[in-house]
């Protein structure tokens, strides 16, 4: 503003203006340099603070110093993080955005957004809704699959964690207990699955416990006496420490928590509708209201049904969508007979994906990925598949985990679309590219926003057509089923948490509109119940990306380059949708200007 006022002055004060302009520019540059340095310091201090607070994350950077520790989950730790996060916010707010370059304006805005979201989550009491059937300390044993178990120290670190697990179990119980008092409770239907998970951990002998798995096949570099000691100490930690603590948590959940737990929708809690509105805006990174999101979902469901009816007609099926979905759910030709055959099917699909990427992307990640089964202990209560990102230091590839439980409910026609979403060009390509970027702060390389990450995964499903997939009409229907699945989410998630839908109504709506198996649908609905708002991110993110692509294709016509579009879309990591839109608008403006030269 100072520069503009000087340049607008009349000529009769020209010399004074020039002198003042020079001073002002000098002040501006000095201020800008100071602001850039201040921001860099805040970002670095916050990142080191993050690694201190969450020691499990250090391994991603090749730092094993946190491998013997758990994150402090005590109520006091959450309060301390809330206060310390507030101080980071104050420091960021003192930095004037106009004094920063474009990249650092984004860095400041994103870190501020993250810290404010964390603060709101604490103020809403959501940290007290501490676990569900898909996440919590009952799944800590799954870390064995990602931890190094190569040296005696690695095993000693895991032993230390086993010995301290009872402390973390007690912390989770304290959070849940406070949640009862403050009426911040998980849904009863979700928590009703947890006792069986805990009981499943308790019914093993110590050597059969999932927590013991790290000690079954020890490295030959460890001598026999040390191996015997490690195994003995692991059995003692499980029998004397972990199992009694698991039993205490099981008793608390069954006797105190479940009787107090809420109905399916978070809207049933005091102030719950307002909390859900904030969650909807957090997960979508938009200002959309639950009413608006619900209406978007209804429109998308109607649109996709029309496309489904076209496929049904093309295969000559005599019946409506409901009848066709029943046919797909029940005819054995669409399913594998064994988990082994199902895994081989997923691996075969994944091998066909990479060759099609070069037509769509100018830059591909270096990190590889593989296909793995979801652990047996988790499979009954989790979804069809998920992705685990590679380690930042390259010590671990990305993993595409697939659910082999009950192969008779895992249809072949969804395998292509699912693989595209979870591996490439979906999650693995996007996340690995972000991790490999230089010049981005660590919180952006290894983080991001659900609306972008999951929106990209869903957007990628349509790219399967460009990659030569979905040639079979049933696979095409599978792609539409997955698109419908995410459209249905907008309707049922808002329905459950904002409009008071029952679980049964949500399941029935899902069954009426998508060909996914009933077992999958029940797991999905229970996931939405346990994680309010998260399911909204996929379709909202996809629609924004499709909108941006449509605008670019229309404006550029024959000059539109899909590889350049995708490279720029993914070129700054996972962004909030408003920042993404601004970034892509600037790219489009530059493309149009270059075309006119």
C-alpha cells in the first residue's frame, strides 16, 4: 500500500516521492527478509516439536530414537499440546503474509490452518472419542510390519514398547472415562466391536500373541542365548503386563463405556450438529454446509444411476438396478474361491497399471510399492483395502493392503478400480511424489489434507479408462459402483450425523444404490459412524479436481496437455481445495498467456 500511494502522487513532489520510494522499498525488502526467516524458524521449531510429541513418526526419517516410545495419550498431554499449539499460532499471526513470497504464503496458511484445526478439535472434545474398531491401542501389534527388526537393539526397542503399553492402555481408558463425563462418546455400535478384538488378543498363549510375532523368527546375527532372553522377556511382558491391562480395558468398555455410548450420529451429543458442521468443513476444506453436501450427494447418486442403467442395458440383463446388484453380489462367477487366488488376482491387476502412467504424467515417483494382505486380526472389522505410505528415507516401500477375509464377498469386477485408487495413479503415486519433493517443509511432504488425498484417489479411478482398463462391461460397472459408493457417502454421512438417520436406514440406502456386498456395506457404514465427516472428503475433492480439469480443457482446447495438468496439480503436495483452485487458476492463466505468444 505504501508503494501504491507514492507512485500515485503528482509530479510536483516527484523528487520527494523517489526518495521515499527508495526508503520504502528498502524497508519492504528488509521486512520481507525478516519475515521469511521468522517463518522458517517457526516451521522448523514446530516440526521438531511434532517429532518430539509423536515419536513414532521419527522412523519415517531414518531416526530410530523413538522406537522404544509411545505417544503420550494422557489428558494432560492433550492439554499441553493445545497450549503449545496456541503459541505457534500467535507467532505465525505476527508474520504479515504480504511480506512473504508466494510459496511461503502457502506454507504459513497451511500450517496456520493445521494448528487452528487441531485447536478446534480439542475445544470440541473430539480427542476424548479416542478409539474405535479400526484404530486404537488394540491394533498396536500391527506396527511390527513397519518397524525394523534386524538387530538386537530393534528387538530391545520393541520390548520397551511392550513393557510401556499398559501405561498407554491406561491413558486411553482415562480419555474414554472423561468422555463419559463430558458427553463426548463414540457410538455404541462401533464400540460394540472392540471387546471381541480385545478378547481375541487375550485368548492366545503368549507365544501366539500378535505382540509376540516379532520374536518368532529372530535374525541369525543374534546369538542363541540373547534370542532366548529376548523371547523370555517378551513372554513375561505379555503375560504379566499387557494381558492384565487389556483385561482391565475390556472390563471398562463392557461395564461402563458401552452402556453410556451414543446412538450412531454425533449430532445426538450436546452441540453435536455444530461439531459435525465443523467436521464437514474440516474434511472437505470448504464452507459447504451439511445440507449442501447432502444435496450434492443426491444429485451425484441420480447421475451415476443413469450411467449404471446404460451398462445394465448393454449386457442384456432383464431387471432393474436392484436386481442387477443382487445378481452381482450372489453369482459365484464374480468371486474367487480362496484368499490365495484373490491375492494373486490383485497382484496381477497391479502389474498392469504402471505401463499406462506415461500417457498421463510427466513425472513419476521413484519409490516402489507392493501388494500385501491385511493382517488376519484386522480383516473382519476393516474395509476392502488401504494404502500405507513409504518411509521418507526409502527404507520401506509403499504397501497396498487388500482384504482377503471372506473372498466370496470380494468381487472381481471391483479389483481394477480399487487398485487404481489405492496404488497408481492414486494414493501411491500422489503421496510418493509429495514425499520426494525438494523445497517443501516436512509437514507438507509427509502430510496433507484428506479432501486432496482422497479426492485424488477417486479422481484417479476415472483415469483407468485412459490406462486401458475397464474394457469389460462388468469392470466398467465396478468403476461406477465405486463412484456411486462415494456419492452415497455424502448422503449417508450427513444423514447419520446431521439428519438423525438410523444405521439401518443408511445401510438400506447403500444397498439400494451400490453393488458392494452387504458385509462391505455394513463395515463402511460403521466406519462412517465412527469417523464423522471423513467420508465426505472423497467426492468433494474429486468434483473440484474434475471441475478444474474441465475448465482447463475448455480454455486451452487442443493445447491442453493432460501430463502438464497432472504434474502441476500434484506439484505442491496435498493442498486445501481453495488453495489448490488458486494455484491451478494461476497455471491456467500462464498457459493461456504462453499460447498467445
